């Protein structure tokens, strides 16, 4: 029996009068790759932000890795993010004036102690051993996304969150990134939550849930 | 890593960094200049204020019989602890005499004094002491006496006796007569205009009081009186007394002088001392206020620059927060940046301020200025203070950034 890494009950998020996420009950077993699909404004990014400790719910309960996120202070959530979560953004969000290796070391710095050799190794794992000293502006979109993946995995997170990580990539780069994530997950055994509106990308997961207007309307288990 | 972040942040945003640096440097420069000249201005103003007249009066102590002081003790005034603060002194010997000139007769006060006496004290630099030094506002029509039988006469007395420079006044005291040549008529605006002033030795001889004096007026550079300075030395502890004695209060300088003049009692001339003290205190307050205002303006400029920079950097801050930076780590980066800039700004500000102080001193006081060493740490601390005060609002804004909103889509 695999234990649950994420448990939500009646999880809700309101922004003023707008209910971005209506009460959701969700259990994600440890090690699962969960794809979250839905149209724009369906609440999928909101769900990911709540699970990643980037936002606070309006109602309901939310436990991730045994931590009650509602009980954590601002600094407690920051600690949770650096120790437990790795995030891959659609827009990469790399610090423009730092090199690829320094961008990876940034996550190490906030987590514990920067280790350049380890950061280099992480970039080599994502196939960027030859681009260590390049700044984001000197990298292609796919390469930037791989730096973002290296930064997300450098602290060995239990939970990897992807917010449309291939949204800005062409098909070839998308496949490359997804294969890389699959390999890394096999090695690191982390849980993946991938927000996407691309059915092809969602199909890389074990299970897909569908959100519509903040409501979990359907879920689908992928055939292995 | 912090060093790499700071270094790259500086190199990437030279314009923003330069603006913050400039604001801090200007604040430190103005603080250095104002504080630098504040000390100097106090000193120069104190010297200027000595033209108000003497601020310490030495008289025979009533306890000692209230007779006379000894002229032979006068050189000792130039050997006391506060000798460098004593800018001048002059002795007086008063007597009642009968003046006659051109058929007119009148009883009045004859004052024996030093006009400009060369004083040689073993082990000390030679100096010139006398009325000319401590009462520069005296206007003499004619010239100052140089010989033993020369004198100057107060304007009111001269008018009544109808004497002018070049005339003679016969001065008689208890049957002893001295013919005095009038070489000047003095206008002071005070009681001195009713007297006749002759060399001390002449009046001592006339009054048969050789080697004796009635009082000494002392002009000394002093610091404004504060609550501690006003305390009665008799009630002070040993440490307090030492501190009081070693501070140039008018009371402690007076005490210092009193100790070397046998049988004397020294009293501050409060209307002079208080006016000087109040003026110097106000001057220092104005300089301090200007410094604080300049630093406040710099801190505002730093805050504005950092606010603009913070808006530009919000994605970077949001990202740092998203990958797990807590408030302390975010603060360390931004405060670290600002403090590094403030060290550079403080050094440059000190150098600029030193030059500025020199320009102000030359323009206003016509004299150069040398910055005291303590101004350097003061400039650095001022720069830190400006940097920290200017960072508060931007840092608060940075800490309130929500990654979810900034990193959206």
C-alpha cells in the first residue's frame, strides 16, 4: 500500500468574489505522476500553487508530505518549498544575470550550501554540460527549460511541480523534456504534478484529472 | 553564492546601482562637510566672540581680606592647564584721583593697566597682553600709550576736562602729583568713558601700591555650559570633578586661573559667557539639523531609487521566494547590496565632503580647514544610516511580493 503524499479535503481558493477552485478532495499517492488538465481559468494552476505552498487556500484542508500547509507561517512555507518541492515554470524564470550553473546553485543556496560540482552534474544530467557558463539569454527555450529542470531537482525534492513546462516549446523539445523528466523520475522516485492543456503531454502521466471552472469533473488513469 | 549574486546584480544594473551610490555619497559628503566645519566653526566663532570682551573676572577674595592681588602672579596665568584657551588678560588698579586740565578740575577714577605688554614666561611662548587684546572694540582717537607718563582718557571725561590728544592732565592722589600726557581719547560705550587710563606701573606709584592690582579681566575660549557644567564642583565626586576640570567650561577655566592667583576669587562674567554659550549652542544645533536634513534627503533619494529598482526586480525576487528563500535570505541579499554600495558611497562621500568643507571654510572664514580623523568613520556610519533608512520601505515591499502573482503565466 503506497502512502499519500498529497491529501486535500474541501480545498477551496477564492479571489474576492471569484471562486478559482471549488471544494476539491484529492489524494495523490507517493511516486505518482499526476497530470492536471483543463482550459485556461479552470483552476489547474491554482491547485498547483496551493499544493506547492506558493499560495494559501481559502478553505479546506491541505496536507503535503505530512505537513499541514495551512498551519505554516510565511517562513514555514518557504522552508517547505525549498526542502520538499521543485518547480518547473512555463516561462522558465531564470535569473538573467546568472549563468546556467549559478541559476542551479541559487536553489542550493536557499536550501543549504551551494556546491558547484553538484550543480554542474545536475546540468550534465539534463544534457547541458556544455552550456554551464551561458546566461539564460544565450540559451534556447528548450535549454532554458532544462536549466529550470536542473534547478528543480538539485535539492532532491519529494514533489516536482510543472506548470505547463512545455507550453513554450516546439514538439521536438517537448518530447526531449518529457523524456528527461521520465528518466529523472525513474531515478529520483519523486512525485510529479504536471499542469498542462496538452493531451499528449498529459499522457506521460499515470493519471489525469480534469478541472472545469474550478471543479474536478473527471479523472482518467493511463494505461501503462 | 551571495557574493556572486551581489556581483552580478551590480554588473547587470549599473545605472540603478550608480543612482543609489550617488545618493549615499552625496549624503555622506554633506554630513562630512557640515560636521567637519561645525567643529571648526565653533572654534572660529568662539575666537570671534572673544571680541565681546573678557568672560572671567578675577578679584581679591573677601576671605583674604578683599585687598589687592599681586602683579607678580600674573605670568602664572599663562602656565595653567587651560593656558592655550586663554586668549588674553589685563590687570587693573583703580584709584580715586583729582584731575585738572586747562583750569578745570574733577575727581574721578584713574585706572592703571597694561595696554599691550610683552610677556615673557619661562617655558612658554612670548605673548602680548593688555587691553588692546581683550577689548578690541575700544575706539581710540589718537594712539595707545607707550611711555610711563602717557595716558588715554575716556571720551566723557575728556569732554568735561576739555582735553584732546596732545594735552596734559595733572593727576593728584593724596598729595602726590603726576603729569600725564593725553595721547588718545577712548570711546567704549561703557563706564570706561568716565576714567583715565595710564600704565599700571605709573598708577601703582601714584597710589603707592607698588606690585598690587585690583582685578584682572581674562578672556578665554570656553565651551557652552550644559547641565553638568552648571553643577557645583563642591558637590561633585572625584571622577565628576576630574571631568568638569578637564572640560573648558567658563567655570572650570575660572577655577583654573583662580588657583594661580594668590588670594583671588574668579567669577565668570555671565552675560558674556551665557551669550557666547547660547550662540555656539544654536550654531551647533543648526549644523546638526542641516546634517540630519541632508541625510534624510539622501535616504529619501536612496529609497526612491531602490523602489524603482525593486519594481524592476520583482520577478527575480518572486523566483527566489518560489525556490524557497525566506524573509531573512531575501533581506540579506538586498541589505547586503545596499551596504556594499554604502561603504563605497561613504568613502567617496568623505573625500568629497572634505573638499566641500575646505571650500566652505575658505569662502566663509577665509581660512583652510583640516578634517579631524573621526570624520571618516562618521562618514561611513552616515552612509550606513542613509542606506538602512532608505532600504526599509523597498525591503518591506520586496518581502510582500507574492510569487504566485508575479510569476503567473
